């Protein structure tokens, strides 16, 4: 898995790094608080290799990645 490419594509489809107010993760999900959720393209994010699903609820934009999420986090430059 190319986590650097995956991180780049995620940022492109969520409105860029400047659209991220907060970022964290749990065991399987990347959890983002976006400044403007209308800038995120759910279908494009779902189409990224390595993204299993996207859930937008409770003020968080959650990307289901799996147990490899810490490796992705190391490549996200926010």
C-alpha cells in the first residue's frame, strides 16, 4: 500500500489540508473534523485504494481504513 499517495489523494478530495480542523484515529478509522464538509467528495474518497468506507456523523468525517491507519497518519501532513 502506498500510504503517501493515499494521504495525498485523501487531502485532494476533502478540500485540502487547510480544510482540516482536527485529526485523530482509533484502531481502524481516520477521524477528521472538517471546517467545511461540503468540500469533501465522499464518492471520490471511497474510490481511493485503501479506503473501505466513509461515514460523516457526529461532527466527524470518518474514513474506515483498517488496522493500517497509523501508517496512513504518518504520511498525512496537516
